[in-house]
C-alpha cells in the first residue's frame, strides 16, 4: 500500500490518498484515508512518465563532445564521433550502458522507455550468430532494472535521400527489408513481461527509400511507428532538392500517418506541416535537452499545442536524464524565442501541470502503453515525490519542473518498488559495469 499526502488523480489533486496495488495494477484508490502501519508514505504521488525516445548506447559518451574543432560545430560533426563510438562497443558494453540508463531513468521518474534501437550488427558490419543479439541485450537490461520497455528496432539502409550508398560508419546499422522483418519478429519473442511492447522505426527519410518504406509499413501494419524527421535544416534542404517537398509534407503525402505514429523532433516545420501533424493525431516526440545540446533548433510548441497537437518527451542521446529538465528546457526554449513567460500554459493555469499532463498522455500513446493515470485497473507505474516546502496541487509540479525543492523519492513499475529514497538498488553495479565498458572502448 502507498499513502500519499496528495495525489494527482484523474479528477485532480486529492488529499490523503491510499493506493492499493495487486498483481502489478492499481486495485483501489481511497481519498481522505488514514495511513496504516506498513504503508509506504510519500508527500505526493503522480503517474509515471514515459521516455519516448532513447539511444542508450550514446550514454557512454555523454559530455565527451564539448570540445570545439576547426570550423563550426554542428549535429553533423557530433554524428561523426557518435559513429566512431558505436563502432567500438561490444555486446556486454551495449547491455551495461542500457542498464545504467534504465537505472537513471527510473531514479528520474521515467517508468517506461522507448528504445529507438539501430545498433544491430558486429563492428565489422556482419550480423551476429543471433541477428537479434543486441536487441536481446536491451531487453535484458530493461528486465534487470525493472523499467517498462517499448522496443523500436530501426530500419536503416542508406546514407541519404534517393537510396544513397551507406557510409562505412553506418555499417552496424544496416538491413535489407526481409532480414529486418525477421528481426522484428525475433524481438516479439523477447517481450515476455506484460508491459513489454515491440514497434518499429524507419530511421529517417534519409535512410529509407519510398519503396522500402511502403513495403515495411504494409508488412508491419498495426505496430506503433517512430521516425526521425526534420531535425536539421540540411535535412529539409536535401529533401526539397531530391523530391520537391519538405520532409513532413513528403511523409504525409506518401504514408498514412495517424495516432500510431510518433515523429521524433519535427523541429523545422512549415505552418502547413505543423497543422497537418496536429490534425493527424500523431505524437511529436520532443527531446529538448538533446536538441539544445546539438543545436537543432526549436519546435513550434506554442502553436502546435494550441492546435490540439500531442507531444511527449524523450532523453534521446542521454546526455542528461531528468524528467523535470526535459520539461523545463522545452518551456525555456519557447520563452527565449518568444521573449515571454509561461508560454506553453493555458491562460490562468500552471505551466508545470500543462507540460506534465501533455507529456504523460503523449508519451503513453507513442509507446503503445495504457494511459498514465492513478486509477483502479491502471498499471501501478507511479512516482513518489518529496517536497519540504509543503506545496499543494499544481504548485508542486511547478516547483518540481522550475524550482529545486521537489525530488523523486520512490518509483514503482508494475507494482514493483524499484526506487527508494531516490536510489535504485542496482545503481552501484550499473555504474561499475558502464565504467568497465568505457575502459574497453577507450583502450
């Protein structure tokens, strides 16, 4: 049993709430209750957040790309280092970095992760004896940590629009369509926990031809689909030069994009593209901390939300892993651009609450998960917060996102109490494993 001095229920903030968990799900929610001996007590209880976009292997070089070389640094120069790092990891290292990421995500208040997984083969580009070896390592890390996983095997075949030959640095990522379909099917066999999901992802319009995209969308119909799109101005320019259309327009003109799609970044949109995305019911997968780190640009969030668009948040390169920091960076970027405050809040309402609610709903949709709510029948994926200032209601979310007093103390996934007093029990082992993996890479 969990007793919260206040909890964010579907009907709003409620005082003195006792939550009963049975077989991994919330079985009862009692407002106005009295704590009992043995209850886990928290200041506040909120639904767990979904992290809709992660590349866990990139956690290994967090902070290692902050040295300026000759000329202007950009996403494309960062990508060169990422390729070199990706070519150096062994399977044990992939699993170790995933475990560290998952532990850090849980400690931050994420209860589910969408792993956009494109590191498939051995460093020389040949498949492992088990072609799904590295996907299996992601599932193993998720099961070990306890985080819920939506695995998104990535189809990657080309270096640029029009089916350009891939580069040497991309050799661990590459597939033909039929072996890729076999990989997705193999991943289904790894999804043994009730919360596991398997979708798929065409990496980007640069990495897949129109024919390949059409074939795979047909073969994988019914699965959630994620895609990187319009992250960089160069990508937009290259798409225009090749096809005469902007990336999001091209995608909507050639594929039936709906609520089972998530467009990652979608940073550089025309007004028409923004409105098409909002009308489609698809989720815009925003990764504000990574987008800031890479200098990507700013998503038009104010207009998109006003048009009914759906958003979720992801940690992408995992340079930082923090629910509050992703939401704060999203809002602060809008403030800097519009030179205004509380840009993404509805008039008269809390900014922290608007961001939290939108990201919870969009993240769950994008990862094919049940709605993130504290209600009977919902998975017991919940987060306990401490607040020494005794804030009430939405003020607590504002203090969590924009202040420094509120902290994650407890996290449950499928009813398992994985984080206590802010710490996952595997933290020490996860750090040691990641350190060993990095020693092998750097040697």
